[in-house]
C-alpha cells in the first residue's frame, strides 16, 4: 500500500482487485497525528473512490486513488 506523508497527514492509497471481476478499485484513507505518538486520528477512513470508473490494472487504480486523495486532502485543509 503506497503511503505519502504530506504536511502532517499520512495519505494511504491503493489499488485492489475487485472480487469476481477483472477490474480494480481505487481506495484512499487519510490519517493525522494525535497527542499520543502511538496513535493516528482517522480523518478519512479507507473507502473506495471513483467507483464509476473502470480501472484495468493495479497501477491505474493506484494513480486514480492518489489523484483523488490529493483532492480530498485539499478539502480537509480548507
């Protein structure tokens, strides 16, 4: 699962094979630090994004997940 640290956020994005199909789904979660260094706050729990988009491989799904994650992160920052 690719992870990027952006500012104080931990952005996780992944492509996962969709059960029963040859297609892939894009998934995103966004975490932020808490007062406890052993814990992270889940700001955006892992969800499938761009569900209406047909993704043919893991690389395409991860690229789409990263694109959507950046959009979600911009909204969280504002």
